[in-house]
C-alpha cells in the first residue's frame, strides 16, 4: 500500500518496472523440455515530481526530480499469505496504471508484464475494498524502450538490442554491469551486488 500511495501522491506520469526471475527446466515424460519461470523480484522506480525538500530551514518545492526506487520481494509471498494477497492486489493496480493515471515504462516488457499478470490473477482480497479480477482490468499504456531503440535503428527484429547496448549508444562513455543478471534471484537474502544491480 505504501508504494501505491507514494506513486499516486507524486502524480507519477511514468512508472518504470523491471523483473528478475529464475528459470526451472523440467523434462516431460515425452522427453520435451518445459521451461517454467518464477518471478522473484519486482523493481519499481518513479521520478517524484513536486517533492518538497528543506533548504535553509524552509520547505519548498524541489527543482531537482528525485528518483524513488523499490525492490519488491515476490518470494516472500510463498511464506506470508497476507503478503501474497497484497502483492496480487498491487500487481492488478500496477498493470491498470492506477486506472490509466500513469504509463508503465520498461525494457523488453513482454515477459515482465506476463509474469506480473500471473501474480495479478491470483485470488486476492484487499483491505481497501473489492478489487476487480485481473481479467477485468484494462491494461494501462506501456512504453517499451527496446522497441523504441529498434524504431531508432539500433538492432533488428531478428537481433534485438540489449539494454547495455542501448545505454552505451545513448550515453557515450557509460556502460551497465550485467554481471548479476544470471545470478540466483530466488536465494535469500539478496547479496549487496544483487541489490545494487537491481
């Protein structure tokens, strides 16, 4: 609820999302592989427009736009049913963009949205009142930065650009360390390196 109220209170136009997951490969009796993906962590960020900061003892609207980030531990829902229920409500709210109030922003969003939808469709009861089933939710607008990079000439449909390639193209001299990308995101507690990466 804290994340929902902060995003709503900041009147965020865009909410950036990313997800980490673990892949489990199972071999079926037929010998075919079945890849299952478990969502383990959701990263959320907003620019808090109109944030108030103290300057010389006076409170005034900040000219800088601070970024607020949250890491949501999806694995905690396996241990705490109340958290799992609230997480389902939150994912439903997030996918709806607070009923269209904001746009979801991300990179290669297709899988992340599918994983969030899976959690949103789990049965949930909200202390804030009834929450519509995810199937009844009108999906908010999304902006996929990977698709924008493709439209801008970086990569091809057969070979889509990585986030690292897009950052290096758009911010010369800067690169992303992707060393933690394939780490064990289901292991708790997360390492300092994983937290920094996320």
